[in-house]
């Protein structure tokens, strides 16, 4: 449940593999952090369940400004 785990492990994933960060994604900054570390995708659950505006949260987490 901590993006730090993904950040630590992502650099160990061999080239050619799809790297997915699967836990602790709640904010745009979390997504940016794991993408910078090498993630190709993220799995989001709780952040969407708790969001008051799901569409806005999806835009945020997909790194879209609009």
C-alpha cells in the first residue's frame, strides 16, 4: 500500500516487460513518481471508490489536465 515499494522494485524489472504499480496510488504525484521509476501502468482501486468526483479523479490519475 506504499508507492515506495514500487519505486524500489521497478528498476529491477527487465526491459521488454510491462511494469505495473499495483498499490498505494491516490494522487497525480503518486502516478508521476511510479512512472518516473519505470511503471507502464497503474492499478487504482481505493482512490476511485473514495473520490467524490470519479471522472475528475480519473483525469487526475491519467495525468490529463482537462
